[in-house]
C-alpha cells in the first residue's frame, strides 16, 4: 500500500486499495486508515488536517474522531469509515472488510 516513511513525509496520504479511495493518516505515532470522501458532502479529506486525534474536513470544519469515526457535535452525518492498519516490513497495509454477497 505505502511505506511507513511516506506517512512521515505526508501525514495525510491518499492511497488506493482496490477500487476504494482511502487515506493513511499519521496521528503522532499511530497510523489510521479511513475513507477519503467526507460522508457529509464528499469533500476531499486529503485536503483537511489532522490534530489531536481528529481529522478536520476542509469544507465545513467538522471533525472526525480517529478512534471511532464519530463526527463532532452539531453534525447529522454518519461516522467516518475507519479500517484496520498493519505494518509488515516497514510497509503499511490496510485490512478491508470482505464484500457481502446479496
């Protein structure tokens, strides 16, 4: 997916996993993966900023908690989708859920 070093150079790093557009976010020593589009109006969260465990939307300045994806107070929008991250041989990998069959 990407190297650990790439996340140091760019703390909000856009990546592609299969057909999904994601972000790898460095929050201190922790790496988090999430969907790239804001669930409110699909703003590009890669243009936002991260501080104190929160990802801030560049369009409306709402923020998402990077522990659970919940949006800040006052916004009626679903939580940001977060994905599990693993590191193997200094490479970051995102574990995506399997697609459900109808």
